[in-house]
C-alpha cells in the first residue's frame, strides 16, 4: 500500500473530546451555550470551547453517506464548509493498486505553526506573517467501498475550536473565493488596454455593485496576472513566432520575419497583416518612420511604419522590434518591409537625423526620396546660436518664416536664408552651413514640385502613433503580451477608420456657398478632405479675384489675386480638357485644387471637379479597391470575427440586456437568476462542461504553449539610446544639472547645486 501525506500528525485521527451535551437536555447556562449567527458554542469537559455550525440537514455530511465518486464527495464537503463559514484543505491520502482507498479533508485551521523566531540562520530579520492554525480537529474521512469507485464517509468530526466566519467575513475565505472564467477573462481583456490587475479589481467591483459580490480578492486578480506571465516567461519569443506561423497558415496575407543572433536569441522582428499591406498599396506614397522605447520587458525598440489614410489620420503599415539601433538592424528592417510590400518603394521616407537610419536608407531604397524632420531640426536652433541670439524673438520669427513657407520658390528661400545669416553673423556657423548644404532634404519648398510632397514635413505622425501605442504598452510586458496589446491598438485604429468611413458616406456636410463645385466635392471626398476643399472654395469666393486673363495658344493664363496675402498667383486653364495648374502648387503638394484654380473654374462655370484632379486616395471609395499581393493572395481584412467569438459577444449582450430589463423587479431578477443556475446545473450534470487544467486556461488567453522544434531564445535585454537607465554623457548631464534650481548649502552657505552632504568645501575628520 502506498501513501502520501502532508504533516506526519495527519496519519492518526485523535479522538474528539466529549462535549457536555450535543443537544442540550435542559436550559444551558450562558457560559455553556451561546447561540451565534452561524454556530452554537459548547464548553467541553476539559474546559475548551467548541463551535458546531448551523446547516440544513441535506447539506450536512453524515457518517455512512455514500458518494459515487471521490470528486463529488469532496465537492459536497466544500459546499458544506462554504455554508458554515470555514475553509478546508486536502490532507492524508492512502493509495494502492486500485487507486485512492482513503482520503482526509481537514479544517484549514488544523495544526499549530511552530515559531521560527524573528531572525533566520543568517541573522536576517524574518518577515512578519500571521498564522490561522489553532489546532482545530474538524475533519472528514472517506473510504473506498467497492470497485465501482464509490466512497463512504467513515468519520465526520463536526465541532471546531474556533469561531466561524460571519457573513461580512465570508468573502475573504479561500473556499468562498474563486477566480472563475469571468474574472480571468475580465483581467486578460483589461491587460490588452494596459489596465493592471489592481484597477481591474476595482472596475469589476463597480460592475457587480460591491466587493462582497466580486467573488475574489485583489490578490487573486494579481496572482492570475502573475500566472499568465509565468506561463509565457521562458518561451516568450518561441510562443510568439509559433503564433505568427499559425496565423499565416490561416490568413495567407499575414507576413512576418525574424532574425536570431549567434546564440539563437531573437534580435529582429517584423510583421504586417493583410489589412496593413493593403493600406500600404493604397496610401503608401509617403512614410514617417521613428522609434519609440519602453514598450516591452526586453527594451527592444518599437519601430512602426506610419502613413496617412484618406481621412488624414495615422495608419500603420507594419511594425518592427529591434534589439539594436545600428545601421545593420535598420537595413534588415527596411529590406524586410520592402519584401512584405512586394518591393514597392514609397516616394518619400521622413525620419529624424539618426545617422544609422541614413546609412540604411541609402543602402536599401533606390527610388525613395529621404526627407528629414523639419521640427527636429528647428528644435536644435536655440542651442546652435548661443545664449543671446536664442532669446531674440525677431530672429526666431524670421527664421521660421523663411524655413516653413511652402509657397516660396527655392531661389526666394536661398536669398532670404543668406540675408538672415549675414544679418545675424551666422555665416561662419558650421551647423547652419551644414544644414544649408543639405537643404534639399528638409526645406519644404524643395518638395513643392513633387507629387504629394507636402503631406509630411515632420515625423509628428510617428510621434503621434508612438504615443498612441504607449497607451497600450508598458516596459514590463512580454512579447506575447505586447502583440496582444498591439492587436488591440490596431483594432482601435481601424475602428476609427470605419467610423470615419461611415460618417463620410452616410452624412451630409453643411455648405457655405451655392457653388456646384462644393456639392460635387461632398459627393466624392471624405469628410476631412471635403472641409479642406471647402476652405479653398470659401477663400476663392471671398478672398480671391481675377486681375487679368490672356490667351496663349488656346490656353488661358489668369492672374489671380489673393487679397488676404496681397500675393498674385498664375493659373493656366485649358477649356478643352479642363486641365488647370497654379503657381502655388497646392495640388502637387496636397492633392486638392487650390483657391486660385477654383476661382478660375468657377468663373468658367465648371460645375464638377475635373476627374484628373480627384485623387483616389482622398475619396470615400479609396479602400474599396481589391488588392492582391505578388503571390495572388487577396489582401482583405484578416480581422473577421470567428463564429464562436461572435456568438459569445451576443450571449453577453443578451445577458446584460436581460439584467437591464429585470433590474427594476425583484421577482423577475430572481426568476432570471434561477434560470441561469438551472442551466448551469444542467450543463454540469450532462458532463458538457469539462473542467480545464491550469495550463489549458493559460493557453486559452495567451495562445498554445511552445511545442515545435524551433530553437528560438528570448531576446537579450537591450541598452539602446532611449532606455531609461542609459549612460548619460557629460554634456547632457551638465544641461540637466543647469535646469535644476539652486539651493542653499548648510555647510558653506552658498546657493549652488550641492548640499551639505556633497559640499566641495566639506572637510573630513
């Protein structure tokens, strides 16, 4: 016979003390018999007090009771414990070749915890902790009675030597707490929105009305969140790659790639789903690229490729994770991005002045125009001009006007720039000389002749997108958790696009003029682009006028005066094919007609925008065009909900709807509750609800455990320039120090950046 035990004292069951009276035969004294809300209290012959809990007879175990299985016997005793107000725990078990032949269950307060002293063997003070062990003898014993697996109660000791839990204490009993699938799903869904277990517990309390109705404690929520991370921990990268492989098998349009270092640790990672790849084919003329930090526990750099959709909203074409920010890493990422997009290069790629990015871009992109972020460059001006000039508001205003003007010609910019350099003695300034030498990479006027060259002038789109992603991530998430949160972020981004699509198609904007051109624009453009066009229409009607018109070879050349800016623009118009061009180049820069061209079209009574000047990327139907990749895969949305998930959402919707209808009537609520309990009981009795193991539950939330033969190790924590605890250079440290307020040192009495602890004049004794 084989046996497994907990403590040795569980092997023998001590004889219960004989109470004075289990059922009082005469009126007891107040000391002998005390009636409490949950139990009756007796004094035994040896003077100790015992509590016998109240319980209805059909819920109370009795010696001789027979159960079909041991599991049902244990469940019956646990239910009895919950009713009476105490916790139980598993204890001694005896086994043989047939299985378990005897099983003990005890009150959780059985036994005595021996004192270990305040200090351990190393002299370190022990953490203070409470003990619930008081030597309670309440227990139950089952024995196997036949080959059918039936068990009989052979011993049931009912009295406790401690008071039982009151109704207000019941929620804190372990037997009364259980993290159900509702709790776990709630915690897991909240983590996708960067809501931790503590706040999830408070939110759940608000949903159910009170802490008593939660059914679990805050610690239970935190423990489940910890268990999720522990399940992922060692196989984080491998689980993510296997998840990508399964997703690619289901959705042919999903693309991913990764790279390992010499020790098989993940160093580079990129992915883009079918929707992102389709969006790139529609809106990928220009890309804003920038990196963000503190998005995962390995400090890998998050590098999203961001564009502008037909609502002028940010849209993500793909995302990478890099362990290093060197030229090799960026080169791998850019090549992988091009492979995902069918080797179709964007027209423009805008970044900051990162030298590693510049090297990689020149190496990978052949036909792409690299553009530098204007905002990042202008941000450096104050530190490049010295302390006096950076306080000169006139200089900063003139420089900004010179740099940011999109309508000036390149010759005008160069003349204004040189004039400023001479006026403020900056001709010999090395930084300004260098920036002028690369002016074609960052000054807007050098992009005015390029198609859609004015949509992006800074990396603000990337900054906005990085901030958007930071709402879903934090520096402590694993790669698996990061991808789950990234998908939630993509759902939010695409939900916003769907909402804007609906508003554009199923609503009518307010018109400010009676012009047919304005009404036609409302029919074809998205709402955002319509309002931009409407602004040009308003200016054409109320701020512009035609000063003169002349003919050259059947081409009308009009001089249109902008009265608000006192500036004249040259507009050419072909009445045969309605081709129009303007010297302000707004259509070339942004893709919509300018106020000067609209003024001429209106004068020639053109009622519709010429088809040539309606770019598909700005229209309501921009996303309706079918797109295929190089392998013939139809790049359609891969976020369609499966039947089970959709049905689950409908179930929850119906439950909440029923609760809302019945909450004003207690009888209806009780009937609804009874129906749910009957349905739950019916599922259990029919065996349709098979309990899941802990591993199966974890896999339900974060995906299957790593099972393939892939030799993939988790990334090594990185130390990039954006890492919080990076090494700070002397110059940066000096700048940070100078920004701190001075304080008085008690040692030397001077106002400085030190105090009495690190005073340079402090003498040591």
